[in-house]
C-alpha cells in the first residue's frame, strides 16, 4: 500500500532529523590536523630502549638460564641452596674447602667423601625457586671435578620432579686426579616448574667438585651457558634502540665494596667473582637472602645481547660513589684513578683492536669485531656536589682519550626539586651530553606532565628518560600493580616524549624483569616464573611506540595547539620515511568513546584505508598474568580514509596507533 500524505510528512521530518543530527555530529567532531611537510626534528634510532638491572632475579634465576643456584659455593653460607641425600644406609659427608691462595676469585669447592660402599650418598640443589624443566628437552650438566687417588666413586646425576621422581639422568665416573670439566646431557620425560637436581655418589673415596651447572640446551641462539630464549625474545620483539646495563643501583652497591665492577664479570665463567646482590637485603618487607650475582651474565654477554637485538649498548659505571640511599660512601677524588681506568679499559674492551689488552680478551671470548660502543654512563642515580666533583675528573679523562664517546649523567632520583635543579643547572652549564632523568610517579603525574619537554632548551644537553614507570600506589610499595591505568598514563606521557624527540633521544621503562616468586620491586615490564613469561600492559605500550618509532617528528594539533590532555586526549605524530607512512599515536584516557576527524594537510594518502592498532582494557585495574598473558594486547583493524580525512572513534581508555600510507 503506498504511503498517505500524513505518513509521507512524518517520514520526511524523520529524515530531516536524522540528517540534521548526523550533520551536527560530524560538525561537532574535533578536528586534528597533521602536517607531514613540517618536519620538526629527527627521531633517533635509540629513542625507545631497554633498562636492564639484576633486580627481582632478573639475571641469576631469570634471563641467565643457569638452573643451579650457588654452583660454586661462594654464597656467604657456602651450602645455601644445597642439602645432603642418603639412601640405603650410605655413609658420607660434605666438606667445604677453601683454596684462597691458589684461586682468589673462586676459592671454595666441596669435597664429597663416601665412607662406605653401602647405598649412595649425595647432594641436591633446589634451583631458583625450583628448576623449570620441559619434557623431551635436553639439559647440559657440567662440573669441575677431581678424584682423590684410590677413589672409585661413580656419579649419577638425576633431575627430579616435584613429586620426588626422576625424570632424566646422566652417569659418569671421574677418574682424573686434577681438576677436569665433565659434561653430559640429560633428556627429560616431564614438564615441571619445580624440579631439583640430585647428584648421587656410589662407591668409596672422595671427589672434589666445583661449578656444578645445568643449562637448557635451547637457550637464546642455542648458545651453551646462554640466556632464556623466551625472555630474550620478548626483548627482541620490542626492537629496542638501546640496552642500558647493568642498572640501576646495582652499579653503585650498598657500599663501595659491593659496587658493580665490570672486570670481574668477563673472562672464564669460573673466574668471575661472585658477590652478594644489593637487593638481597634492600627491603625488609621483601628479603631475598639467596640473591647473589654469579656474573655468568657479565659485560661481554650484555654487549652481545645488545648486538643480537639490534640495540646500541649503553653501559653505566660506578663513579666512585656508593648508593646515596644506603651508605653514601665516596672515594676521595685523589683516589679515583682505578675507577677511571675501568672506564677507559671498558671502551677498549668494547672498541679496541684485538692487539690491545682488553680487545684481545673480547676476541678470546668470541667477538673479535668491535662492539661499536658510542655512549657511557658515569654514575647511576647520584646527586649533590660530590657527584659533580667526581664527574669532572671522569669526563676530562674519558673525553681526552675518546672525544667521540657521549657521556650520560645523572640528575638524581627525582624529576624536580633541589637535587634535580642543582644537577640540571650545573650539568647544563658544563655542556653535558645527556641528562638521565628518572621518574617513578603516580599515573596522574604522567598525564599531567605530557608537556614536560615542550619548552626544554633545544640547544642544551639531550635527555635520556632513563627510568620511568607509573606507580599505582607509591614508589617502592609492594602493592604497586602493572595495571592498565598505569600503562595508559605512560602512553599519554610518551606522546610528549615523542613530540620532543629532538631533545629526548632515549627513553626506557624500569625495571625490566621480575620473577613472580623472587621480586623485591614492583611494577616491572616483564614477569616470569621458571617456565613461562608475559609482557605487562606497560610492555605492550612500549612495544607499540618502539615498533612504530618512525624517522621524523611532525605536528599534530587541534586549533594550532599540541594535543596533551584537552578532553583527555594525548597525541603525537611521526613520519616513517622508510615505509613512507604517517604514524599517529592517540591516547584516550577518558571513560567514554571519543570521536575526531584527522585531516592530513598538504600530502595525499595513497590508499583508501589506514591500519589502526588498538590497545585497550575493560577496566583500569585490568592486568595481564601468567594465566592470562595477553588479556591486554594490541588488536589491528582497518579504517576507511575519505580523501585526506580519517574519522576515528577512540574506545574509552585506549591507546591507538594509526598508520597511513602516503
Ligand atoms: O629500578 C629500580 C631502581 O630505581 C634502580 O635501581 C634505581 O636506579 C632507581 O632508584
């Protein structure tokens, strides 16, 4: 039946209303303008990087894949991590021996003596909160052993699951009466995150043992004695611009005696001097009495890791000052020579020819080619005139010999206040290369400071945002969470870093790694247990920015103003000259959907759609976890482009990365 007049009128009014409201809506969309022809600066290759520190079992018990804890018996309690085993009425004992005069770096070993031929006697290692073992995988066991004359003792090495059952073994009989390395492969039948390693002695006599070690064969790049591949893969996926190592406060030590000394971390692994980890006793609420540094992951391995993942190496050295939150000991400036020599020798280790002393060691360790070191940090989170006094001596010596090495300087632990102002003013007057700013602050601080660098001096030192992370409760609170609210606020702030990439040349979230059962500090970028690992929402924010770094900064504005919090929106834009794309990062920190039209000025997109990666969560306290490792992760979609305009609807609480082909 055809519509009558009344119905026609009604339909017409309805149509008018719909088109009116549609028109109104599109008129009311805020308009953001992107100007790809107005390049504001270059984005350094180093822009988004990694901060590594051996905190939270990041190295031993973490990325360093060694499964035996206290393998050389050098912990303060020499048998920590080990206990004796007996079966079938065996007799025997373990003696801790010390050969200080003949082996100063690794003086201790154990002597296992079987006093009867009955049964078996043994020792068992508990690993780092257990040992994570995978079924049908191979594990390489090794030991330095020496057998006393007249001894006839067979050794059986067993991997044991959490129920006490063997899941793989290897047997051998040491015969040499001088130190010899024995190795063997154990193939496993079960997966269990909480295994242990039993070493049984059968026979009569005594065996000396040191460096009892077990590594998975499938390490990163299958390097023997290497790193956990799942954890390194997470780092490689970030496509980081630099790798800062080895920290952090660990560089400083609680006292000077336990500062990080790179020379004790290179060369043969059994000659790397084990010391206590400063995080062992740092927090009374998170004591970790079994936390030591074996330095199996040492400076050579850090340089190699940086190279593997395409990152510039950025080592930080002690500048003659212990942690100012602890003993605050300083070396008299007249006695800084050994510290400075360490710095000069490190540059030779990284870059020197193989005919130099330290270049030769690098070659002997397997890397004749230089590592091409360009930057060096002097001191970690130091403050006060005592830092400047020491820094002056360091920089004079380093710049005299290596004028092209850029130095990274501390401006203290806070991004504002007296300590910061003093160092910031002084180091700027001294024309420092890089200022290393740290901010462990609330999510609100991050969103409120998205314009922090907009007015920084363009001709002064470059900025290294060396350590930052939003704290859901407060700094060093054990209740801090890696939740979506924190990650979102970091993303908002990072648009400000990117907009100012001409002055901010490097940035890294901190800390990096943490063992779910062995942490001292939270929040952290990547969490893991003995078998599995996951990236936090903060990790995916870092990944989105780094993987979409671009090459040049271009403006994105609303009414000619930078977009840094108006209506809870934060935005930055870059060109990627390699792929000929415009890349936008737009963050919506509001709890409602936000619409906008983005107009590309001066350049025509070459396609009729753009790709958008959206990172969002349903609630601000949402997190990833071992059971839901990718609950929050970026999802890609396509959006139509109409001429030079793209209309976006940003989901509540979302980070959006838009790539537009030109
Ligand atoms: O990232 C944890 C610690 O925070 C670092 O070791 C130190 O530099 C900062 O205080």
